[in-house]
C-alpha cells in the first residue's frame, strides 16, 4: 500500500463539504492538492461541464504552482473527491476502477467520498459520512477492490487564501453551469427541429434544465448565436416563460443553499477577525506598559 494515512486540513475539508452539499440531484467532483506525504492543503471544485483532460492537467497545475509559491513547499494533485448524495459512502465498482486508473499514473493518488443527504434511522436527523480509499488488485480475477485509508482532519483556526478562493468560486461555477444548461436546452430543441420534429413538436415540448441532467445536456452540439436566436423564435411564449421560470428557480435555490450561507460565514469571520485584532491590540498596549515600567 503506497499511502498509510491522509491528513486533510480543515479548510480544505470545508471546501469539499460545501461542494458536496451544493446539490442532491447529481454527484459533484473535485481535486485535492497537497504534498507528497498526502497532506491535502487545498480542494479545487470542478465544473461538471469540463472535459477530463482540461480538468485534470491544466487547471490544477496553475493552482499547484500558486500554492507552492505561497507555502514554499512543493505541491501537486494528491487525490480526488466526489459526493454520494442519498447513497452509501462506500465506493462503487466504477469508483474503484476509476481510482485504479488514477493510481496507474501515481501510486500515491487517493480518493475521497462524501456521502450526504442521508438520514439517521434512529434520530431522524441528517448526517454526512466520508471515507478515503485506494484500489488494489483482487487476489482472484482481474478486478480491483478497495482498501480504506485512514483520514485525519487537521484543525485550523484560519482558512487559507487558496481554499477561500475555492469556496468563493463555487457559486460562480454552479451559476455558470445553470446558464450553460439553459442555453443548451434551446440548442437541443433546435436539434429536434432539424431531425424533422417540426415546429408543432417544439411547441409541445417543455423540456428544462431541471428535467435533464448536465451529462445529458453536454451531449448536445454547440450552436452559434444566430442558431440560438432562430431556435428561440420557434418557441411559444408559454414554453419560454416555463424554461425561464425554472432557470430563475434554480438560481434562487443556489443563492439560498450556497451563496447566502457562504456570505454569512464570511461576515462572521470578518467580525471574529475584528475581535481578534482588538484583543491583540489590547495585549500589545499591555505589553508596552509593562516594558515602560521595567525601564
């Protein structure tokens, strides 16, 4: 086993948890950046619309370089995380195979899973479970099996700059995904028109970003602005109002679940920092008086 334990700093843990709790409709994914000893110092949230090559190699590389300059220590991508909304925390056979593929490039690569939106049967309260794992070759057959890696959350009184930026970036990523999904829905309707569905079929179709998953929407081809305008012209007013209402509802849900609590947390941190500064200022004045008395 290449990794004995994983130490996850609390601010990176906060980013992972915030991302995992951002939606219960689909799984979300991100990358962990840290040191070779598998200390995860930062978590990077990924958009579900990004391609795997761009996601895994370009964006984290820029973040690694910036984090290395800030800490003065070598940084790299040490693992990935994803959520399991409404299901068990244990990795599926697909997760195990994906982890094995990553370990072919890096034996120290680890996987984190956050199981959220589940209810304790006894207390009827919500809970969040998390685990860390790697994949090993099964003793019999060519399949892989998981091995659990101990994970320790390292407490921090403050949040790092990179983790703070990742937390603030999350609402932007989710908002951009909704905007892209809203536009692609209309492109999909235009595709149906080209396939011979006709204008009557377009009028009867009230498909929204809420009713199609992002993975399905990403299969639709890209269209230019003129094509999108032509598509919108084929939609009847009721369909336009319906799709626009769902789009607005999704954005409001994001503000309520993500942006609002994040803003409140940042305001609380500002107040806490002001109190700490005031206490340190009083301590400074007290020490100066003590030094004056000694003279």
